[in-house]
């Protein structure tokens, strides 16, 4: 399976819409797109996850890296629209309490 | 006569025979000859040059255009020769790497081998298998002089060598903890500091740490983002989730790890697992946690070690004997 990443920029807001799977094979591709965005001060990065049907721990690792980088560089990282299956991963790992997550499908945050 | 001359003679005789009879049999001889040439590491352009020499000696009056065309062909083959030699050197390097990984995997095995506790009140089972050669899962039992048993299970993000290296770090950090018997929340806080300072920003580790007190049969535990285990209540014959809330190791500088506890009655069971167990993908989709519970339930009459072995074998079968992730399953059951 692969991952499609669509990017839309408006002023200092960058939206990445993902569809497919975020796993060990596709994670480097996401990291390459996401990390540089988090390195600019004052920018907001919104990652839309509605069409991500599978994520593994390597995928979570990309968001952990992005979170650390956004804190270091004073940018903002938001994840929106993930399915409850994917949200469960963020919940188990406790990452839901340190990452800004909005609008979980099939359940409230 | 040198090698090249012997080869040329042999090649010439097969070739001229084939030009005479064009038989399958001679063609087959040619195949065998080419296999020998490969064994002797004859490059593609050398093979063509052999053919040219053979043709020149068989047909001394060959038209000049043909001779020129052979010279042209030889030039064309040189690139293939480079590719062939590169392939050869990659192959030998790959063999070298494989040997090194083999040695590292053995080292890791030695590093991880610890004694299983032998406590009268507990029946303990453990299985841990890497998906590749090196294991990114980790488990660890320690028994102290008061027959208290501490258990840790950890899963390093990713697989393979980076995960295994990271895991060795955890092992050393745990071994150098100030005291063997440590409260689970304090242990996780300690390890978080080590991990936070020493891993790549994209890496993290999930861990569950528990301490079983053999005197009051109470199990104290904390989790750092680890896949929840199960608690089996023997009296009600019921499996519940062993839920813990806590952030994975290596993300934040000062996370709080809540401590929980459960009293174990005779026959009660603690089941701990790595997410390799629930992330198993069979041909029918993901294997759900309920299915794992069902497998354990149908083997409750066995010893803890036999249960984990059976579940491992069944899951392996469901995935057509190809683990996609490292796999670890531990069971602690109160005997008396």
C-alpha cells in the first residue's frame, strides 16, 4: 500500500491531506514533507488524516518528531479527522495528551 | 597452455559442432559451458571476446564488416561487464554484512537471556520472537531475595538493527537502576530520562513495568504508552483490560506515570504483550484483541509457558508463518 500526500498552503497555514497507510515504508515520505514545514517559526501545520486507514508505530514516530520540532521552532502542529482506529494508537501511547488532535471520526476527543 | 587457450579450444569445438548440426544436444553443452564460465567469473565482454576469437579462427576469411561489427559488439558489452563486476562485489559485501548481523543477533540473544524467576506462588510463561534477525521487543524478569518479581516489557518503535540497539540501551539503564526493587512509576520516570536524552527525535519506546509482591499477592504496575495487557479473574472467569495511562518514553522531559495495583487471587492471571501481537495481520485482516483472549481462554488448562507457546504457534499459522513485527507474550499466574 502507499501514501498520497496533498499539500495546500494559504498564508502561514499549511494543510497536508494524507490518504493510504502510514507505516515503515511510507513514513520517510511523510517525514520529508512534514519536517521542513515545522521548522519555520509561526507557521501552522494541519495534517488531515481522515483517509488514513492504517498507521503503525513508525508513523507515530514521524508525528513525535514533528511535535518536538514544532515546539523547538515555535510552530503549531494539528492533526484532524483521524478514524477511531488510528486514534486508539494515539490514546494508548499517551500522545493524545501532548499532540493537538481535533475531530476524531466515530467518537469525540 | 593457459586457461584462456583451453577455454578457447573448448568453446571453438562446441561452437563449430553447433554450426554443423544445430542440435539441442550441442546447445545444451553450450549451456553447461556458460555455467562454468560464470563460476570462473568470466565477464560478459570476455565471453564475447572468446566468441570473436573462435569465429576468427574458424572463418579466417570472414568479411571485414563482420569483424568490425564484433569490435562494435565488444564495445557495447563493456558496460555490462562493469555492472557484472559491481554485482559480484555487492554480493560479497552482502555476505559480509549478513555474517555481521548474525553475530550481532547472537550477542543480543546473550544479552537478553536472563533467568526466569522461580517463585512458588507464580507460574510464569514468556515467548519473544523477532520478525527479522534482531529483536526490538524486550522483556525482563527480576526476582529479589524476598521472592518479589518485577517484570518489564518494552517495544522499541520500528524493527531491525536500530530498534535492537535502542533496546540494549534500555537493558543497561534498567540494570544500573539504583535498586532492583523499584516502584513502577519511579522506574519509568528514570528510564524516560535516559531515553529522552539518548534517542533520535523520531524514536520512542513503549513500556509496561510491574512488580509482584509475593507476600500480599498484589501486583503494582505503570505503563508508558504500552499496548494494554489483560487481567484474568479466575473466580468470574473473565478477562479485563489492564489499562494504564502514561506517555511513551522519550517524548517529554517530565511525564507523570500513574501507578495502579491489582490483587491476585489463586488462578488469576496477568497477560502482557507487545503490539506485534495485536498488529498481526492475517489474510482476513487484523487480529483483534478478542481473538487473542479467546486463544488464551481455550488453553487455560495448560501451564503459563504452554499457553504462550500455543498462542504464538496459532498466530504464526494465521500469518502464514511470516511475522511482520516482533512478537512478545508474557503470562504470570498466581499458583497458590
